[in-house]
C-alpha cells in the first residue's frame, strides 16, 4: 500500500520515536499537524497493519493509546521501490556519478554484507 503524504509524515514521526508514541505526543511535537488528520491517519495506519497499539494508559482522566510501527522504514521503502528497481538504481548511480572514495566505501559495505551472509 502506498501511504498518503500525511500518513507518511506521521509514520516518519513514529519511525523516529525511540519509545511508543501517542497522538498527543505527535501533536505536541508537530503543531503543524491537524488533530483530526492525525487521528484519522492513525486509525487507517492501524487498520492497514502499519501500526499496532503497544499499550493503553490513563493520562489526565483520558485513555491514551501508544503506537509502535509494525513495518520498518526500510521495508516500507523497499516495498514501494521494488527489488529490481533498487538494483537498477544502484547500478545506474555507480555507473555515472560516483567518486573513487564512494566506490571504496561501497566495496567495504559489500564485503561486510558478504561476511555476514
């Protein structure tokens, strides 16, 4: 599933959070977001399996749901790009605009990946 711009913005916030996060936490730290948009997006993300509820807590006489991602940013990006496109992107990048030091760094990463595989 492809996320809308606002859903992706909310997922970015959740992916970057080190702790489970509530809708109130999102709104406090990102006042540019509309409360209704956040609530509707969270419900949709929850229903589509992108989020789960980690805990429910009573906070100032209100039950707060705390959300965690069910899909990593890496997996989301990869599912939207596709395996063949990732390879084609990297191949095109390497064949065009890459410095010798970047090639060395990529070679190190590839060697590390081979060792861990």
